[in-house]
């Protein structure tokens, strides 16, 4: 059974930082490109960052220079370090795994709220 379990969300003031984690099980983690998506209320889910199996990363323009995605294949975990958070970063953050043969899995999400 495949599971992607996110953690690390919460309430933070503007300018603050959070670190999200996504622990994967039931997959050969090193074979999957991993990503973080977010969805704000009333908006579509959008890509935040992705890291490939070779640890090449890409970011949405809105988070470049503030967020960093990383992975630890030994721990089957992908991270999203979020700095200089803004109210517009508020939303549910979802972990995504894309593997061979177009296989794709999603986590349940973790809420991030940036507010004073």
C-alpha cells in the first residue's frame, strides 16, 4: 500500500519559516520524481516545486529564492523549506510522487496558514 504522509504545516507569521516533510512508503522512492503542490481556497491546485530522481529541481516563479525542495532517498522523504513566507503562500500543501509508467500518488495534504 502506497502512502505519502505530509507533516510540518501550521500557522506562521509573515516573514516566518516552515519546513514540510513528506514520508513515502510502498514505493521505490528513488525512482520517483517528487513534488509539492498547493491549493488555496477557491483556487486550483498549483505546482510549487519538483525534484527529479537525479535531484534536479524546479520552482514556481512565485516561490523562487524563498523555497527549497530536497530529498533524502535513504529516508524516503522529500522536504520543502519555506522561508520569507507571505499571506499568499497560505493553502493546503500536497506531496506528489510521479514514477515509471505514469504512476502517480498524492498525499492527504498539510495546511499552511501565513497570517499575523
